[in-house]
C-alpha cells in the first residue's frame, strides 16, 4: 500500500508542473466524446489509444510502429517460426503483486476468448497453445509460421488488466465534469525498469479528449490542443482550412481497406457481373484529386498484390481496358438487366457525414450515372446496398485483408470458399503453399464481387512543432506514452 501511495503522490506532482513548467500536452482524438472511455473488444480509436497507454501487453508499438518490449523484456522465436518464448520483466500489478507467467497465460487466453466473433479474433486463429514455462517465462505456440505475430500481440486490445487496472506505462485519471482524461507516466522502477533521475521533470502529462473532427481542428487552430489524431478521408478537407501551416498536417502512409462493402445481393446487385460493373466504372486514380492529397495509393484489388512474395495478379485490374471501354461494358450490363426486368438501376450508398464523404459521393454518383445507375445517399444505420469500409490493417499479410470478409462476421457479402481456403492456410508450414491458398481465397472473393476497393485508407494528424514522440507510420497508430517522454 505504501508503494501505491508513493506512486500516486509522484504522479500528482508531475501533473502539477510538467517539464520545465510547460504543463500538460493537449491531445484530441477525432471521434465521439464518450468513445474515450469505451470498454470491450470493438474499441473506437480514442479508446484504443487510452488502452494502449494504460494496459500494457507483452509487447507494444513505438512511434514508428515498430514492435518494442512492454511487459516482456525480451523474446526469442524458434527456427521453425512456431514458438514464441517471452521473458517477463520483474514488474508488478497496481496492487503490488508480481506479474507472473501464469498471470500472463490467463490474460492471453481470456483476451483471445473475448475476441471471438471479431476479425481480430480470426487473426489469432494460429495460436495453438499458451503455457507458462517458469515463473517469468511464457511460450506461445502456433499451428503455422506467422512473421507478423508480434505485431498482432502489440494491438491495444491485447493489453492486460487486473481488477480494473493495468500495469502502465501510464495511469489515467478522469474529470467527472468533462470528457477529458489526464494520463501521467509511471516511475520507471514501478514498471520493472532501472530508475531514471529526474523522471518527474522530464516526463510530461497528457490531457486527452475525443472530439468531432470540426471541433478538434478548431481546438488545434485556437491553441487548445497540440496534437490531433485519427483524421480520416471523410473529414480531410477540414484540415486544410483555417490558420494552419502546411507543415502541421501529417499524413500516414497507411495500409488497409478503403472501399464499399456490398451488403445486399438483390435488385441490380443480385449478379456478380453487375456488382463488377459498379467497380469498373470508377476512375480510381482521379478519385483523390478533389482532396488535394498527394501520394495516395488507389487499388482495384482487395489484397494489394505486393503483399504476396510473388504477386499473383497485375497491379491494376482491367489493365487491358481503357476507362471508356470499362464504362461501356458496365453500361451494357446495366441496360440489359433493366430491359430484362423492367426495373430501374438504383443503389443506396451509406456514408458518414463529413465534407470528404460529400466529395466521394459526388464522384461515385457521377461515375455510376454514366453507366445508368442512380445513387441515393443514406446515413449509416439506414437501409443501404453499399457501405463505406475504412479500416487500418493490423499487420501486413493477405490473411488480414481476407479475414475482413469472413462469413462469420456477417458484415456483408462473403464467400464460404474463400473462408475454407484461409482455414487451410493456418496449418500450412510451407510459405509457397500458404501463399497459393491465400491467392486462391482472394480470387474467390473477387469472383463473388463482395467489395468495391478504392485504395489505401487515409489517416492524418495535426502536429504542433513542439510535440515530441510523434511519427507518421503505415499502421496509423500513434502511442500516447512516447509523447510524454524526453527525446533522449
């Protein structure tokens, strides 16, 4: 108990002064205000950031998105890639009890059990066994090699909790009168690390809030916050207005999914060929031009071909056809359906509110009008035929992309054939054979036309020049703890 009193006394001092009296760093994460305190396994980005800051797992991500030690101080991977062995730090839970391999074994099993029914749960399907080898050594065995397994363990949802508290590296406190959380770094020695002189003066507390995009940008422009995170394509135009220097906008080179999920197979969308017609009518290379955003990667495939060791298909779908030829073919398919059924080709497209959504809708509606399809915009949650999917990849493997369309998720059209091929890949130890199975699964999804890809997801931030510990990265995740630490 005396240990905990000492920790919180130190935190109070730290929160009062900050480094050199500069006070807390203001962080706004774009989202609904109450999402900051969300619990469960389907976490909003603000809740993900809070969980990663206060509930460490075996490993974590640094500002560049690289895997670094957390509750484990080091690890080894066996030559066959099937066994990951971690040695834990000599650290304790908030109640002062030591963190043991048996604790971690229970935590890992419970976390993966909670994730069942989610795409992240599918990502953990290769885990065969978790066992405590000694008091501070734990082993995780897989059914097949998975080079990105450490990155999966570093996800915020894999942070450990005991009696409602985590082991750091930060401790949160909440103002009941406002949706703001104060995050303060724990002393290094309480986390099983060597003591650091003057850590109180060197560390900086964070005041974190979740705000709608327009309010977050306004708070940054007014100097109320120093950092805005989780900007998306739907609100990117907001980042380019107001008294902001161009250097303040940072865009992640993100990978993941940005496109349209097809949620119904009725009417004009009943046949894969007509679903393909909508996809082939889009001029993806020009889609981002109204946003003034350079470097965006369009894609007409669900899985980017470069994620395979040997790309099984060309960089662009329909590369032998010009845009006019594609639209002519699409138009003939739509008109043939109208002539056969007497129906009118109309689709309902669900997009969230935002100026970026407005730009996307205008371009999609124009492209589809050209092939004879009327587009009606609806709000998320209303009956729709297509919905925007904007998701960051957890790891760079074809399996992540394929898992997003698993039939068990009931998130739109799917393919049982693709799911079975992915399942077969889980126990495949030969890299070439595994890739062939995943390529076949991708081909099955493309044949079923379950998704209209547009390109890479967009993630942007507003960053004050005084902010340290921030770095754009392909995962679009920006851990809060490094923002509180000195650069050296």
